[in-house]
C-alpha cells in the first residue's frame, strides 16, 4: 500500500516547544522521516509534541513507534480516540 503523509514542524519559541504535525496515512516506511523530523525539533527546542489530529491511518509498526516515543518523553497531542487505542495497545 502506498502511504501518503506530510510532516510540518511548528516551532513555538515563546512556549519553548516544537509541534510536529503529522497528516495523512502513516506506515513503517514513513518512520525514518518522522524520526529525522523529531530529532530536528529536539535540536530546536527541549520539548516536542507530536500532533496526530490529521492522521487518518497508521499501521501496527507506526502505532508501536508512537507508543515508544510517548514513553520516552515525547508528548502525543490531539490524538483521536481510534488512534489512541492502537497506540496504547503497544505500551
């Protein structure tokens, strides 16, 4: 399946965090680019939020990835309930 996604870094210097906005369908192939974006965001600010409000579909590997990132200090925000169930199942 050809997954399509978009990653946008939204720095918020006054609040000292970077919001990583993800959009579309995410699969295992998207994870290296997402990881690079998170590392870039961490270099800009100490806190990183991953906004999942625009994610429409993710595979099991992506759910496991987000679960691991949430445990390791990355905050998931605007996560729809149907995605949260998948992500929490990996914890």
